[in-house]
C-alpha cells in the first residue's frame, strides 16, 4: 500500500485521533498543537507607522513540530486545514498555509461543527478556500489587543505597580465588577412590612394562609404604623372570599445551550468556573474513548451564540423522546428557538452529537467532570424538544374591612420536559404556596393568627462568574470565545477576588479602573467596547476593512496615551493596603496584607523601622478536638493545605480533613469533612464517639500496604482525560513531591508537617 496522499491538520492530538478513525488509511491526520506562528512576546510586533503590518514569527519550542508538518505536507497531494470552526481557527489555518508554504490549489479548508463520522466525511468531500474576512477579523482583534496591552500596561507599571496589565475586554469586565461594588456601597435600604393572616373556614374543616395585598390597588406597607393600622381594622372581624381564580399554566423548556448559558448553568449546578467548563467541553467535542464506540466526539462545537438546531438533530430527539417517554412527552413538532439579534449564528447551539449516547451509557468512559457536563448538555438538549410542563394554579382573594388578602398555590399536573431537565436560577424561584382548601366566593373565614414582619430592600448582589458572563453577553462585551479567558485573567491579575463565590474588586482593581476611567474612557466604556465587537463582526462579513478599523482606533488611543503620560508625570498611585486585626508584637501596629513573590503575607506597616513579617493564616470554623482552641488553615513546606490548632506546637493537633461549623450530636466535638471540591458530608473524628468515622471510610484514596507493593507515603494522582494525552506525549519527569502522610494522634489524622 502506498503512502497516504492526503494530510489533515487539526489542533489537538485527541481531535486527530478521533478524525483519523473516521477517515481511514488514505489520510494522515496530525495536530498543530494550537498556534505555530504568532506575534513575538518580547516586543509589540506591529509596525504602527506602516499600515499596522504584523510581524509573525514561528512559536518558540515548536521547531521540530513545524519541520515534521512541512515534511508531511511536501509528501501529500492535498492538505486539509481542519482547525476549529471560528475566527481563531481560520487564522490558525491561514498561518499554517503560510508557514508550510502551501499553494492555494493544495491547501483546502474544512470545518466540523461536530466530530462524527458522517460530518467529518461530508466536510472532507466539500472543502473550501480560506475565508480571509475571518482571518482579517481575527488579525484585527489580535492587533487591537496587542496595541492596548503593550502600550497601556507599561504606563500602569510606572504609575501603579509592576506586573499589571490592561486589556480591551478585561478592563471593561473589571469595570463591571467595580461599578456593581459602587452600587452596593451607595445603596440606601428601604423599609417595608409584610402581614400574613392564618384563616379558619367557618363551619368547615381547613385553614389557609393569606398575605396582605392592598385595597382597591396593590399597596406596600411602608412602616409599622401602616401595618398596625391594618391589624386594628381586621382584628375580631370576619373575612369573606371575594374571588377564586383557577387556571392552567404552561411552562416551556429553556433554549439549548450557547457558550454563555452553558458557562452560567455549569457554574450554578456544577460549581465549575467558565475556564473549567470550556476545557471539559473542548474534550467532549474533540473526542473521548467510549467503550463499544471507539474515539467519539460527544458534543457539537462549544463556542457559539446561536440557538439554531439542525433538523436531523431535532428528528433524532423526537424519536428518542417518543420511544423512551411516550408521545405525550414530545413537543409535537420541531421546537425552533429564535436566535437573538446581533448573534453571529455561525454554528449550531451546543448539543450532543448522538442523542442515543445517553449519559449513563458512556459514564464509565468519562471522568466524573466530563460526565457531569455531558449530562447537563444532553439533558438540556433533549428537554428543548419535549412538551411543556403543565400546572394547575389557584388564586384566592379574601377581604376584610376593605383590605384584600391573597392566597395562591400551583401544583404540577404534567411534568413534560421537567422529567429530564430544569434550568437553574440565580435568584429565588417563585414560591409554590401551600395547598388551599376548595373555597367558594362568599364563604366566610375567621383569623386565628396574624404575623407582621419588618423587611429592608437588599442591595444588588455582587456578580458571580456566571452572572458576569451573562452581563458581558447582554452588553455585547467580548464574544463566546473570550468570556472564560477574560474572567480568568482579571482573577489572575488580582483585579477581582472571589468572596463566598462572588466577585469583589480588590483595591488594586479599583485603582486601575479609576485611572482607566479618568484617562482612557473609550477603552473602558461598555458601549465603545460593544461597538468595537460589532465593527469586528463587520470585518468578518466583509463590510469593513481591518486596517481602516485599526487606524481609526489608534488615532484616538495614541492621543489619549500621550495626554495621560503628560498628566501623570511624576505621579505614582498608591494601592491601599488591607489592614488586619493581627497586631505586630514588635511595635503594636495593626499588620497589613502584602503581596510577595510567593503570594500574600502579613507585614508591619511601619517598614523600614519595623521589618516584622508573618505568614498569612486563615481562621477556620470549629474548635480543636484536642484542646478546644481555634483552628487555622496553613500550608506545608510542599504547598499542601492542612488544618492545625492555633496554639501550634503547644497543642500539636493537625489534620488534612477540613473543620466545619457543625458539632457532633453525640459528643459535641467539631465535625470534619473530606478535603477537596464539592459538597462533602461531615463526619466525627473522635475515636471515643459512637459516630466516629474511621480514616479508611472517609472517601480518600485507599493506600496499599507495603506488602501490596506501595509505601504508605505513595498516593497516585488521578489522570484526567486531558492529562492522559499529555502524559503520552511528554518526556518522563521526576515525580512531584507526595503529600506527606499524617500520623494518628488521638482524634483523627494528625502529626508533623
């Protein structure tokens, strides 16, 4: 058999493996491992004086791979450039064409919205030329970001602190978080009251709860005086049922996932960060080894803003639903969702490639996180083609002394799509209400109990990662491919931090945002940034020339940059230090949190007179099971988190398990839980308690004995699907230092670290 005459170049090894399986021996499939050509890191790499000409160079460290691809391309009759189906993927294909010196007739562009045998083979049979409008849109975005980053970041280094960065999208995302914090600070709570009355039917069994609604119109009780006046009016008087309204309410399923909604739902339901969600989605798209199926791409392309579904996919869902759940659970026709205006609509919504590959069927072939995300995507897609949920609702108005009280309840008559999936919410859902007796208009009721309660309006909540993605999408800031990296960047730069799973700006983030708002209002303006995204879309559609866009942007930006440098001459902005309650034992000042090469630490603000520093320790809930003192979270010399008594060596207690705020109902000692992510069930570590849970039953990896061929200190790490591929490619390295084994000391895992 001769050598394959066709070369297919994709971006990742797992994608290459999947596609190679579908194409057969006539095709050689190789991976570029992402970009092979890019702007240099050491300098701007863009000629600002000569029409914004970019200087592309081969990526350092990929010389051997480039040589390998050049050799393979020279031997092939046709080279199919099969990188991801988006702007960046188009640009990577163009870079490959230029780097490998491929003539137009030899370079063929193919894209796969889903990596299935049918789609891959059809795409190979219908290649196209590289879309240079897509390439130009990506070049424009890359150069815009390079100009802002490489010209604005040095200004921040000089005026605020070294190591900072500014970005066209990240600066706006930080501003959204800062603006929300300012809203919270400026918020003035408003008082209001609620009044609930428990009513007993006259002459019939049954009682129900009614909530104050108003008089002729809905009214809110603003203070205790108004509330007491209503109570005085109705005390000792009968209530009359004035209206009974029964209705049927239908609720349709949520639309299929886009990039934004997938990141939001994975955050709400699975606790995944946007970055983690996209990493796992990429693995599912590129393909995993499924038992009985081989290497299979499980979902469609995961960077999309479209709600469009193919007729073929909806037909498969219809067959599956009617066979599994019955005809009554099917929507009745293709359920088509309208994509919002302004969306690129380049790809389908995110859905499973094969609906018959149920999550439970492939569970054994997936990592736990892959399974969770696949199940979320599969369930959401199937629900979109299922019948609406049907509820019976009843609303009852009772009146007394001119005051109207309302009771409501809804019960599910038919679950419909909820049998498979129900969308999560960022706010509290509508209360179902307690079941109501079968009341009739004119029926009398007597109050038996009245509850009045004071409330205050609450400030807007801080953004979570999910709600920040939602806000960015609604305001047109960034595009599906940028949400995860943007949020990851502003967290890595410490412009925002997570507090109770919500994003709060740091003093550094507020200082940088303030400077940007004062001197670079366009860069940090939400509308300006959203309009720039629209202009990049215009480049993609061929309606705008990319270098004209760059020239118009740079004309104003360079002027702002010069003005800022002149205005800030000799100025250095000091970032406020975060003061703690820890007192310096040398001079009595309250210590502050500082950032060093190895992270945060406590330092005396009296430097250089006082040079006292301490490691930053986090106080934990619960009490030391040995002496009753407080517990601290600390780190070992090798970087592992452990939990120790605040008395240190004087007590000697430490544990790898995490102390909780719960006490054991039997012995009263603090309960602990397994370390790691996710919700863990607390357990008691007191060996003298009937609730004691032995160490080998706490869910940790069970260590083999020395006789079984493993020392007690060894603890093999689980490989994720992504790491498995890397492990095959990477050269052998020294194993990382293992987490030290803890010796038992009375009440659990304790010992020296």
